[in-house]
């Protein structure tokens, strides 16, 4: 591995949350980290349109995110997850968004990348928001859940309840197949989304988790500190 630090971003093809991908992407780039993006099939990902709503994020921010999404070389030329290796990178980053519940979180190659990133002493993983759900489907070689006994944060049930309807259907018409907090807790995760705090980022060994969009910048700063940049 060269002297330049590298990071692999594992991004959903079902719609990533712009802030959760672009803020860490920009922060790591500014810190001199070379970024590679991987998606399940190698198709260039698109941001969830809800994450670009000017009424929610502001017109200037929405426009900036659109520009990055449309022009960033890594985002627009991803590799397939099957071709990626955590050993080739200093960090593996899993941006969130509801889209991850349909592809990344249950993708066998994504799960293997997560396992490799937190194994040994060299790697680190940052998992954000709904992508934290991958922890509910990732098992060690002995069959135990990777998240068992680990302190984590992620997208909380209290927030999910404000988004889906009584049938767990999202505003875009898709039915949410599971709630992240429920699944991670069932897999043995020690969950605390710190609902009273402005941001929530939890570090447990080589695993960093972040609650949601508003914690994206803090999560990136935490990762940069861990990488000693």
C-alpha cells in the first residue's frame, strides 16, 4: 500500500442519501485520501431525490450535492463490489439512505468487505444511518453476529416512525422491509442513538457508526482522526 491513504465507499444503487455520502467524500478528499467507489453491480449510483430537497437542505446545499453527484469521478465510475477488496484500503465507508436496505445491507460482498475492514489492526469501517443495518446480516466465521456486544448508533425507530405510514410504506411508495434499529438490536448490538444529542457517532474498536445525515460531518471528522490525517 502506498503512502497515500485510501478509502473505499460502498454506495447503494437504490438511492444513497446525498449528505451521508458527499460530506465524508469531500472531507476525506480534502484530507488527501484517495477514494474509490463500489456499488453492487458497478453501476453509477444516484442520490435519493428526497436528500436533495431544497426545502430541507437549502437551495445552495442541494445544488452543491447535485454538482458533486453528477461530476465526481469516483461516484461516476464505480467498480463492482465483487471486484473490491478491503485489504487494498485504509478505510471502508458505508453511506446510508433508505436505499441500502434493499441492496448493500444484504449483499454478501458488502458484508465481506465490512468483515475484512474491522478484522485485524489495519482497517477501519465507517457505517452511517440506514447502512448500519448491514450489521444485522453480517456474521463472523463462527456464525456469531459481527455487531454482537458492540456499541453502535444508527437510524432510530423514533425517526423511522415519522417517515413511514402505518403499513411501513415510504413517501416514494416503497415498503420498508425492516427497521434498522430492530434488526441490529436483535443481532446483539448495544444500541444508543443518543436522541437528545445534536450528533451521534460511536466508536467501538475498528467500527465507527453514525446516526444519520446530521452526523455525517462529525463521522467524517472521527474517521479522519482515526486515520491520523
